[in-house]
C-alpha cells in the first residue's frame, strides 16, 4: 500500500532533514562546549587573580560570587556598563564573541545547506517527472499510430509510474483486440471463400436444369418433374449449407451468443431424437438410450444443434434395421455422452480429419459436404467441452463428448 503519491521524494527530504539536524546538533554541541570551556578559563583567571591579590578572602566567599543570586551581581553589572558592556547584548569576554559568531554562522550554513539540498531533491524529482511525462506522451502517440508492441511497465509506486502501468495494461488489451480483429477478418474471409466454393456446384447444376426446362418447352412431363424435384432438393441443400456456414462464421468471429444454464441430458437427447424421428423411422433404426439424471452447464439450443449433427451423421452412415446407442454419465469433473452407431465405420486415415471443414472421407455419404461435424465440434468447444471419435471399418463409430465442470 502506498504511503503517499510522492513517497520517494518525501522520504528523501525526511532523510536529508534528519541528517542535517544531527549534523547541526553535533556541531552546535561542540561549539557550546568550547564556549563553556572559554568561560570557565576566564572565570578561573579571575578567581586566581582575586585569590592572589586578596589572600585573606576565603575560598567560600570567592565561590559564592558564581551564585547568580549573589547581591554583588548588580555592582558588577554597573561596572561593566561603565565600560560600555551590556550583559544582555555584548559578551564581556572578547574571545566569546568570536565563538558566538561561529555558532551562528555554522547554524545558518546548516539551514541554508538543508534548504539547498531539499531544492535539489525537488528539482531532480521534477526533472524525472518531466522525463516520464515525455515518455508517456510519446507512448500515447505510438498507441494512436496503432503500435502496440511497446512496453513501459514500472516497478515504482509514484503516480506517473501507476499511470504508465495502466497505459501498458490498456496497450495489452488493445493489442489483444487487434489480434482478435485480425483473426476475425481472416475467419470471415475463409468462411466467405468456403460459402462461395460450396455454392458454385449446386448453383451451376440448378442453372443447367433451368436452361433445359426453358429451352425445351416440349420436354416430357416426367423429366420436367424430375428436374423440378432435383432443383428443389438442391435449393433446400443450399439453404441448409448457407445457414450452417453462417453459424460457423458467427462462432469464428465470437459474435454467437451463448447462454449457459443447467441442461438435463435426458431432456436434450429426447428432443433431438424426436426431431430426427422421420429419418430414424425411414431406416427403421433402433435407438437404444440409457437414461439417467446426468446434467451439465451449456447453451441448450447450441448444444442441441451440435448433437443433432452428430446423430444425423450416425443415421446417414448406419444401414437399415441397425442400432444406435446413446448413453451418458456424470462425475465430479465432467459429464460424458456416448453416441455409437453400427454403421460402415470410418477409415483409420480419415478419423483424424473428420472434424475438419469440408473434409469428405472414403465412406462419406453422397450428400455429405463435411460441415456438420466441424460445426458440432466448434459448438461443443465453445461450451467448455471436447469431442473425440473412434471407429472401425465394418463395426461402426463412437463419438465421445465431454462437458467439463465449471
């Protein structure tokens, strides 16, 4: 905790003042002792002369002269006044005047020296502040030029050092934001390129079919209806692709809003299976679900999107009348969900790539574009989870999702 904004300067002034006072006390004490010695020498001379001149005077009477209450003081004072010596203003002993002047001179010099040293400390402190201010102004100018590679961390505790440290924190934050902004721009550019690439083929196909319909008014009705059906399918596929890519773009640019809350896995799984009831029924797939009270913290709608894509992938690659297993469990560290199918399986070389965007493995379905699992992985990771896949050709694939405790 700081004692004051100018802690170092005040401590320096206090130290200098204490040293100056100690020096002044030492010198003044020595001079006063010398002063006292001179007085005692003069008194000794006077007593010696009196004793030599008037031997009949007793020593007790001579010593009584030194008593300040002695009645003869006034007589002595009158004699000194006759010679122009005022005991309140002038020393009767000439040598003591010089000592008195020395004491006054040294005392004044110490005071002047103290003042000069304090002024020097203040001047140095102001100079250092001026240097720091110029450094901070230059630093701010560099920040305005978007140069965030500077570092001016200070270890001292004065107000300018604290200001420098706060500016450095702001610089770190701005640098991080600039880096994120650059990543977001690159992610957006990649997403746009992906959308453009994926839309090119179906749009070309639709364009060719429409040209055939337009240029052949006498086309057989069954062929015309086949073209229309295919165009409709392609449009639905494009719609799904664009929505998925836009979701990925939002996730990449950190603009997707996640609202964490407690999710009961049973409720989530039942909702997903219900939404996929038609493809499950068409392929007569048997859903074997191990229910319990497991739960985790996440965004319900986003995790529903992720697990739907995973289960849809399992359905697409599972032959008719086969099983898909879903089970889940919870411990003190995470909630784990298993989704296992009895599909064709994934080639060993493809397993490590299946979560990459637009990657199509050897056993991918005809309509697969390689975006569903990539979207699922991104969503799961946004909610403090991760996903892995293990697979064996001819035996199926297992997706293991873990949501870590928060």
